C-alpha cells in the first residue's frame, strides 16, 4: 500500500506532539493543520481519516484535503 508522503508528515507531527513531555502544561493548547494529498498525482484527498488515538481525536478531510 502506497501511503501519501503528506499524510506521513502529518502523522509524524502528531506523534511528535504526543511524545512531548506532558507535565509542562496543565491544559493542552495548539493547533495541527495541513492537507492530505496523493504523493504521485498531487491531488488532494477528500474523506481521508486523520487520527490521534492517544488524544482521542479523529478528523476527516474535506474537499480541499484539509481536516474539518
């Protein structure tokens, strides 16, 4: 299965955020943004599932490949 490079980049950012020490802030803050695209064609992917299981967060991409 060929996983788009941009999806792997987003996943890497999410995993890096999850690996950061949790004791630094009482309330998590920040944003995660980006788009999911097909690395071979560059087409943006609608309906791609982006997940951060440790945070209990799930998002689907919209028509522009961005999370809703």
